[in-house]
């Protein structure tokens, strides 16, 4: 894996089209969440893990025009890293395949995290930054995605994987208006997108 990236992870930067041509797409969902800036894992009524989104489409490789990228990347208050994989269409990718994908991204992240930490210090001015703890994996989709997948891909299959969160949008069954995802319009006055955890 000598094509792994060592710099220019697009931290804090908006790159690509602001409004994708397909307004009901993973790209639109990703852009909306990035611009809102924060997600929250609702663990219980009394506990929410808040995660600041640091990058979108964070590239992991060099030399490929469209190499492997992390959809959304963030950190919590303790600087624990979170790798977020977004999905909309259950017809093309079942949950087991998506979990394998986000696990692969985590393995690559572990190989290059010192370079990412260095860029956190130099580009985002996090003084003496260093990641803490194990990287956490998040699979995020709207609730209909999980209704459509086969029973053998039920989120509860992954209940014993402590670093994996299978999530949908908290108290938000509908994330679109007509054929356009409108998370930004729904959440821009709140500043956080809350997530339900389906596998815990």
C-alpha cells in the first residue's frame, strides 16, 4: 500500500460541488452534514456523544482520480476519531458490504493517522494534537434503508462490535422534501444532526 496519502487530507475544506446535480444522493447528504458541522450519537436520554465533523470525502490515497475516501471524518471532545460511511440505496449495497467498507477505511486510517494528526496541528491549529483511543466506525443512512435490507443484514447482528455504530437519523423518518435531501434546512438553526443507534 505505497499509494497511501501522507498529506493534503482536505481537513476543514469544502471541495467539490456545493449542490450536486442529484439532490437526493449521498453527495447531498454528505454536504449538508458537513455544513451543519456536528453529529451526535444518542446513547440514551441523558447521553449524547457529540462529534465535530473535520473533513468530507477525506482522501486516503494518492495517484487515483477517484481513490478511496472517507465520506465524513470527525473527532469527539477527547479527540477520538470517527469514520462515517453514508448510504442511501439498499438495492446496490447491503449492510454487510458497507460494514466491510468502513472497516477497510479504518484499517487504512490506522496506517496513516500520524500524518492526519500532523495536519490537524498545522492546518486546523489543534495544538499538540494526537488521536486518542480506537477509531470508531459509523454507518449512517435513513430509516428506509434498514427496512429494505435482508433479515440477515439486520443492524442487531453487529451488537457486539463496540467500535461500530449502525445509525439512522434521530426522530427524523423523512430526510427529504420531494426528491431533495434537506438536512441543512431542517438543522441549520440547531447546529447538530442527531443519530439513533440501531445495533446497541
